[in-house]
């Protein structure tokens, strides 16, 4: 079964780009992605750009509204994802707990619906 592991964190809690801490943080992501690919589990994964680049679209009563930023005003925002193929939720949890941002953010696991 395929699972989407969505990485949520507050940008203020993440290491600052250009610092040794940031390089080490990204290095942990690269290592994890390599290991999951080698295990045949990882199908895809990508980081998202900063929330300052986000645009939200809503359509209400046939009117399109476009606003800057994420939809919800929350401390944690979606920052990236892993798409994995796992036998069950326990395997997906085992992958999610290895994601570096789980130490200061959260990882939401959602099964991918199988549509015919």
C-alpha cells in the first residue's frame, strides 16, 4: 500500500539555511532518502519551498480568490513529503519516525486511495 508521509514543522524551528546545522539536517534527509530507495520503499519525495512563496486558491460561488501564503494560520506548515510503498501502517510509521523533522515537527501519514 502507498502512504504519503507529510512533513509539518514551523520554519522558525528549522536550522537556518547556510549554516552547518542546516547542512547536517539536509544530509540526514539525503541519507534517509537513499536508504529508503535502496530498500525499495521510497517512490518519491520532495521538499517544498518556504511558506512565503505559497499561494492559496479558493473558489466560492464561482468566484476565484487568490491569496498569498498558506491556507491555515498555524505554527506548523507542510514542508515536504515522502511517498512510500509499505506493507502496512506499522512499516509506514517506521519510515516516518526516521524523518529528521520529526524531532521538532510532526509527520502525518495518509494512505493513498486506490481508485479504479
